[in-house]
């Protein structure tokens, strides 16, 4: 029995010594951290989370908490090689912007900023879909026309739950987009929730995304000629391209015009004003309501080129932003008949501010109101003639919305 106790003592003693060593090490570290945290608590007693609006954060806000955390990381983090200054700075800035919970207000590091600007110019790589964050879910606004996403069957209002079997629950929009992007020729599998169909896996092969701003043709229908203009984005060259297409159609003697902004996620505000001005002789296009002061009203330029010709605008659930401004202005002024499905309802204004190091921040600064005062973000644009177009019809290249527009214009109603 004595021998057994001696053996047990030999075993227990090293374990106890090891535990004591760990405890001493932890105690020493805890004492140091307790001292540092006490200093932090003293600095921030009663001053954190006040919710007070400040006009000059540099002068009015004590951000020593941020520097203190950074110093603690620099001093204690086990893998110091991972403490990359630029990455941490961008992460801290993203966290600051993301904290307000607005999916359209976002900090863009150099790579994301470059891709955003390329997308407005019709040059990007990936699956080709515009996404948004709604109720903490990643939602498809619209697949871009001719994109891999469209070809694979992704549709507006699909909710992305997983990317390559990895859950995106709680992800920021930027983090989700980064996960979906990848080299040309590689596959990504999106798990989506779709109303009426449950959960679906959609595999998409990434590719170069070349988005033409405008596609135009003349459609022969019931012995009439109708000019058709498909508008895919509101980018740098959109005004010139649409103007050229409209003038060309008018010279051909068309009997009516169709402007198609289905699956158009928007773009520049001034382009929506330019396009509205082509069809309106006078009046308001949109009002911009900021947090202070009276709304700013934007009016037509006074240089219409197609003010009288019968006009239809096609919209659907993927029509957002500048597309809704155009459709809303033409509808409120009774200039065009709107056909399709209710638009997405993205009625806020973002301004992009360029920052050092190739970064930028996109900030929601205002909301859009139609000429009649409708809040586009809350109401969207409801069509004058509602026409459904199912996924099966899209895949079969059947287009009852376009057919309704052609029939309306050829009847001359």
C-alpha cells in the first residue's frame, strides 16, 4: 500500500507541478491584463456607446480603445506575422462602416474598389449577379444579362445560404461576394432558398463578365416596326449609346419604342436623368431627400429627342436603383406604359468617396422620390400592366412581358 501511494505521489506530483506552473503563468498574465484593462475602463467610464451624434470624430471621439486593442494584439498575439498593418486597418474601417447595418453603405479595399468601378464600365469577372443584404440574408437582386449566373438559372429574390457548402449566415455583403468570386473557369456552387421550391444547389462556372450597356434592334410585329432597346446598366457611356439607338430607330420610322430595364440593377443617377430627358419635354425626374433641408429636385434637361412616340418600359423584380428612377418618372408623367412585375425597391442614394491607397467608401446619403413623391425604397415601381414571366419561360426563351408590350404598341392604344 505504501509502495502504491509512493507511485501515485510520483505521478501526481509532476501533474500538480505542471498545473501550478500553468496557473502561475496565467496568474502573471492575468495581472498584467487586469492592469491594462483597468486603465481602459478608467479611460472609458461612462463614455462608450453614448449614441451622441458627433460632427468631428477626430476632435470629439476618444478612439484610444482601438489603439489599446491594437497594442494588445501586437504585444500578445501568438502569430505576430499575421498582424499585417494594411489588412488590420482595412478591417477596422470595414467594421466601423458595417456597424450601422446598411448593406449599401460599405468600405471598399483596393481590390473591391477596382472591381466596383470596373463593373460600372462593364468589365468584371465572376458569376455576374448583383447581390444585396436584406434582413441579414444575401439576396440576389438580378443576374446580369448573358452572365454565367443567368445561364445557370439564378433568379431575383433567390436567397444565398451557402457557398460551396459553407454557410454565409452572418456574413457581410462584401465577405459573401469575396467568397463567390474566383478565377475564370472555376466552379462555385450556391445553395439558395427559392420561394415555392425550397433549397436548391446551383453550380456556376465563373467567367469574364462583359456587359454591354445597350442592345438595340427593330422588332417586326403585326406588320408594325417597334424599336427595342435593352438597357443593362447605367454606366459611363449609357447616355450616348441610348441616344444613338433612339435616333437610329426614329430614322427607321418605327411605330413605337420599348425600353427594357429588366434585371438592370442601376448605376449612375445622372444617366437616369439623361435618359428620362430624352422622352420628356419638361417636369421633374426625381427628388433626392437628404437628412437635412428640403429635397433636391432634378428636372429634365430640356433637350428631348423622342417626346411623342408611343413608349413602353419593361420592368421586373430585378429592376433597381436608376432603373426605378427612369420607370417612375415616365410613369408619373404619363409618358410611358410600364409592363412587367413590381421593381426591386432600392430607393437610396450612395455616393462614392475615394480614399488613400486605392480604397473608397460608399455611403448612403439620401433617398429617392418619384415626381409624385413615392418613396422608391419602400414602394418600388408597380407596373401599369402586370405580366408574370416564369423561370421556365425564361429558360424556354418565351417572353410574355415583351409580347404584351409589342401587342400594346401595334394596336396603338
